[in-house]
C-alpha cells in the first residue's frame, strides 16, 4: 500500500495546537492573577478568562487531530498495513482528510478516538462511558460525536465536486465512507448505522471483503489516482 501524506500541513497544524495551548495557559493565568489582585478590573479578568478558554478549545481541537501520538492518520496506516500495492492511502492531500483508493473502491475514512460504548438507535448517535477525561471533554463539546453520518455525506459530496472538475460526473465511480473508531476500548453497537461503522481492527478485513464483492477495475483506480497525483 502506498501512503501519501501532507507532512507540511500536519507539522504546521501540530505547531498551531502547541502554540495555542501554551497561549491559553498564559492568558488564563493572567486572568486569574487580575481577578485576585485587581478586583476592580473585573471586566478585564473575565475577558482574559474567556479568551484563554477559547484558545484552549482551539489547542485541543488541533492537538487531538495533529498533535496526539499516534495521530489518527498514523493509526489508519497501521490498521491497513499489509494491503497490496494497488491501494493508495491519502492523508490531507486530497479534498478530504483521509482517502483510500484501490480495488475496494473509493473510501472516505473518518477516524474517531472516542472510547466507551458507541450506539446508533436509528436516529441519534450516543457515546457513554469512557472515563472521567472523556466525560470532561464532552462537557465542553470536544468529545461529542454529533452526526458523523451527515459529516461523512458532506465529505463525499466535497470529493465528488472535486472529481467532477476533472472528469464527467457520470463517470465518477461510487464514493463511500466508513467511520473508524481507533481506541481499543470502544464498544461499537451501530450495526444499523447509515454509514459502515467499525473498530480499527476490523477495517482491513472489511476493505478486503469489499474488494471481493464489488472490485473497482484497475483502469478506474489509475484514473482516480492520476487526479490527485496531478493536483
């Protein structure tokens, strides 16, 4: 399997996460200092605390995606290791973050690091458990799973629009999406989800099964890869 990663973007975003996290600590500290030593500057202290909180959220967002080790893209690499050479896994080098192109077709892969029990009841996604840290993160919106099926659909549409600029729309092969939970402690109960949803360890067998059931011709694989290689 060939891996194409935008290392420049990954390093830049990881750096942004580090800087904003450090800035948030400094601004929050300043806000606390002002609130205790200069109570008459209450509005200034509140403003500093608010800015510090917002910076911390930015730092967490960038840190979760580009600063953690292993990163989500690295986990996908490990999960798909061993696929044949006619597969290409793109990271941050196409209109979508993680894209797999090969005999199994065109797959937008969306990794999630939530742990605990992940369920889909036909209408809503829920995450329960996962420990104190994840509960704290959910409180501030960093671990809420939201509507990953809608997000996956938006990613597919984005990719289709890009490909339609390079080839007739009716000639674009089917584009599919999969939700991949990378934490070993994720218990997934989402068999009826509108988008294939699985733990990382089941991703490679799933892709191999798709390649057997609905293989994408080598000519089409080459054509799709050429779009991104010439971008």
